[in-house]
C-alpha cells in the first residue's frame, strides 16, 4: 500500500478554524465527488503540536501545521494516473491554493505497514491520532534509518510500560522514492529529509498528550544507543483527530 502524506498549514490571513472548515466541508466533498484511483482519503485535523526536544535552545524545523492529508493508492500506476488527471489539475489543485500555504507544504510518499490495527471510528467520535514526523540522521542510508527506526519502535512497544499500554493502534509510514508530480501537487519541491511518519492512536486527547511524550523519549534513548538514526531536534509531532472522507 502506498500512502501520500501531506502536512499543510493555512494560508496567511486565515484562521485555523476557517482552514479546517474549508478542508473538511469544501475540499473533502470535491475529492469525494470524483475519487479517481484513490483507495482511501483521510484528513487529520491538528489540535496541538510539539517540535524538537526539551533541550533545544531554538526550533530547528519549520512549524505550524494545521492538517495532515493521507491519500492511499494500490500502486504507483494508480498514483500517477490520479495526479495527471484533468480533474486534479483543474478542480482539486486550484481549490487547495484557496486555503493552503503551498510554499510551506511537506509531502512524503510512503509505504504503510499497520503494526497494531487502529480502533474503528465510533459515530462522530473521531479517533485521536498522534503523527510523529521522523527526520533522518545525516550520513545514514535510507535502509539503515528505516531498519533501526522500526527495531527501536518495536522495542518500545514490547516493553509493556505505560506509554505502550496506552497505544490503541499503530502504523508506520516509511518514505520511498516518489512521483515528483504528486509531491508538487501539495507545493513540495524537493524530496523531504524525513524517514517517514509513525501514527499512534489513543483513546482521548488527554491520553495522547500524557503518554506520547514518554514514548518519544524512549524512542530517542534507543536511537542514542545505536548511534542515532533520527534527529529529534528536526522532528515534530502533530496531535490530531482523524476524519475519513472516503
């Protein structure tokens, strides 16, 4: 499964609430009206965030994200066909420019592996999802980063301590080389320096805000033990509510 992930922020002069309203009630229905070859479309509406680590004297990454879009495809052919379709160029892309600050967009093409099946949506109660954007350490190959990242993540979950016990679902989205057209659709120009994104599900906002920092500290300790596979100071975390469009 391929997942195109795009972290976006609102255009200048727009409120967070207005951005999410347009994304959900205008942009979402436009996409649902003609899904093309998108297998699944999920919006993650951000309600809180953190950047870097507590020891950083300044933020080393661009921050201020309002949403994260996930578009899932069966394969690269489906992705390419969708992004080259006139409906995307003439309807979806122009609408995106009405509410999204395209120059600051971050887009990644990933392969997704579900490690713990996430909870099902309960009516209007959208699942709480924490998205950890993991910035790769310099000097390591993509395979080295991904291998060490997965091993560290699985060790943290296997420990059975309070951070792991609070997790209700988990998926890892690992970056793969992508279709440049797909990344440019969201405004991204270059291949991002991120190894991927971990998605962790929790029962409530309070559970997420309480337990995820402990998970992240444990992951950082595992990274230090292996010589550092990611850069915590350039990584960031988005706390969100998951909204399925189709």
